[in-house]
């Protein structure tokens, strides 16, 4: 049995991906799985890569939500302080 490492998740390579890169790779993985024709081993590797990419995208989105909340809170605090003069 040969192992296909090209689709295997790599934490280092995932950490370096931007949200857009991870999303594009996830779309490619899903398209490949939907097209069929891959061996069971390759399909499993693609599935694992897709799961890792989906988590990376979710991590990016969660970080963005936190940054927005922080900015919104800072803006609200600044507005409240300005209104107390």
C-alpha cells in the first residue's frame, strides 16, 4: 500500500495559511471528493485534510470575531467617556 502524503494534514503548513488560502484549499478538497474516483486511502487523506482546513478557517473566523468585539468595546468605551464631559 502506498501512502499519499500530499493530502495529509500538516500543522506547520496549516498555521501558515491565510483564511483565503485555507478556504481555497478546502474548496479544492471538497471538489476532489465530490468528483469521486479516488482510492479509499486517498479519500481518507483528503477528508482529514478537509477537516483540518475547516478548523483553520473556523479559527481565523473566531479570531476575527474577537478582534471585532474588542474594537467595538473600545469604540463604545471611547464614546461613553466622551459623553461624560
